[in-house]
C-alpha cells in the first residue's frame, strides 16, 4: 500500500494521506478511497485506468474535464431551474498541472473529489428510489444537452454499437466446437434468435431519426449517488465513457439495470431474474420529468427498443468474453461472465414479455 500512497501524493490533495483502501466493485478500473487528515474534503477517489480497455486515456480525461466543467458552470448559472443539491466530481490536478499521472511502470492514474454523505446501490429497492434513478439520468442529460457532441472525442469507437458486437461474437464463435453445456447452448440459441435486433438504433441514427448527442455511456444503478439522509439522487459518477452517441444507449442501460431487482450479479439465480414493470414506470417518470424539454418525437418512439437492445447487448458482450477467455471484464470465478450473460438474456426475455406494458407507460407519462 506504500506505493499507492506515493501515487496519491502526486495529486494536489494538499493534506497527508492517512489511509487508502479498495473501493467499489467496478468491472474495469481499479478504484481506491483515499482518506486524509483534514476536516473538510477529507476523502478522495484514486483510480488506475485500465488502458487495455481505454486505449486513449488522455482523451478520456479530456472528455471528463470538458463535461464536468460544463456541468459545474451550468449548476452555478441562474439560467437553469434549481436542481436539488446536484454534485459533479471534480478532477484533481497533479503538481505538474496535469489531469492524470503516469507511473514509472506505465500505469495511468487519476484523482477526483469524493461525493460525501452519499451511497450507491446495485439494485433498486422501491419505486421511490426508481424515481430518483430516472431523475438523475434526466438531470445529467439536461445539464449537457447544450454541449455540442463534437466537443468530445469518441474514445470508445464501436462502444454500444450492437452490430459490431455481433460481428465480434461471430468471429469468436467461428472456430468453437459444439458444447454440451445447457447454459452455453441456451446462450448460443438466444443470440442467434435475436441477432436481427442489433441494428435498430444504429439504423435510426443513419436515417436521421435520432440525433447524435453526448451520453454518459454507463448509467447503471450503481453509478448513481443517493444522498444518505434524504434518499435523493445527487450525482452520476464513472464518467470514463462520456462520448458522442445516442441518449437511448443511456436510457436503455439505466432501465435495464434499474428494473432488475436481483441485480447484475444474480449468478446461479439467473432463471429467477425478471423486469420490474413498476420500477420501469417510476424510472421513466423521473427521467422524462427532467428531460422532456429536449426530447423529440422519435426519442419516445425508440425507448422500448433501447431497453430490450441494451439488455441483449450486455448479455452478448459477457457471453462473448466468456467464450474468448475472459479478456475484457474482471471475473471472480471461472463461470462469472457466463452467469452474467445468462442474467441479461433472462432479463431480455422478461422485457419482451412486457413490451405492450412498457409502450403504454411511455404513452401515459409523456
């Protein structure tokens, strides 16, 4: 841990570090909570960026700085409606005035402010929380709705473009022999039956039906911070994936994660996974209450497609990674990615079951 403390001292934390511990359960980066000896702003986040995933880490940091500074200025502005206690993570500079630090071993590090008196959850407990999860994404999209997409670099080309994931899956599976495993056969049949879904959002973009905007890229439930004493959403974190894209990737991802009461790590309980239609209504109510000022007609038209597609897409990515040897997502046991994929595929089936209900909810709350 001594080496980690030395890394933390490369940033302008301006007080002595008294403790560092691993923090969170992210799949990509390594995250630490830094505790200092000062009264205010005592805690910080220190992260080692996974450069096998983020091939352009400097551009990732530039995107983050652009978005966080834009949001911070909008919050300070009197030209937008009052937003309850909304917080934005601030990037902490190094003593060389850089927004990142590269260690002698070439690892890539950054430090950020910590959103205090808040917590995140892996799953939604009730419809009040669901409302806050949706409201949080709506606030985030609202705050960046006037930031032109061309201001950001596409640091993850192909990310959330399901056709490219289908193509990669086909390449991985090309030389795979048939497997007698019930779970693997289930996944293979599932993908082949739904592969034509992959183009729905990208086709809409190509046709000009959906505009390119700035997106979060990974707004699942545990990236939304809830204030402890009020239960209100006050921030969205993990901004590595902010980039130009379709807001439907965010909407679909938020609902996919928010309406799965058993959570993404249901594991062997995957057959019990279901899409909670009550949470769906509350998430959409919260989102549209904050986002309706910039949503267009076609945005509403493609919401259902986005929910189904993103659940399918994530399951496809987990299953592909499992079949490829677990080279992208961190795993805790050999079948981890397989069970992750089964959870998402079962969720997709449940979303399909509720298709008419979801479309009626969208129609009712517009």
